[in-house]
């Protein structure tokens, strides 16, 4: 697990997802760049979106930062619309 400082500074790099193709890559955080609707957010290949978003069919507002709990890493993200920055 990356340290909080390395995550917030994105010292391991980033990847922008701005399409509706699932991106499979280990990442420590999701930064929402514009209002975004998620199809899935995965940890270990299992969709955990409902553990992080209450109204899963509603757009998450720009500026939100989603971090995995319990020292885990997200393994994939799939968008319906919008764009996000994955912090590696």
C-alpha cells in the first residue's frame, strides 16, 4: 500500500479514463474530474461500487476523491459517462 503522501502527490503516476471501456490497473485513488456515472469500481476483480457510492446510478460530482478502505487497491474502473483520474 502506498503512503498517504505518495497518493496525494500522485508520485507513482496517474491515468485518465475518459471512455466507457473498463480500465484494469491497480490504483490507490479515483479523482472525479467531471460529473461521472460509474458502471463498476472493482477490488480484486469484484465490483464494490455500492460500498463507495450510495446512489449508484447517480453521477458523482467533480472533485470527489474515492479511496479504498483497509489498505486495499482498486483493480478496475468502468464508466457510464464522465472522466476520472486514477492515482497509481
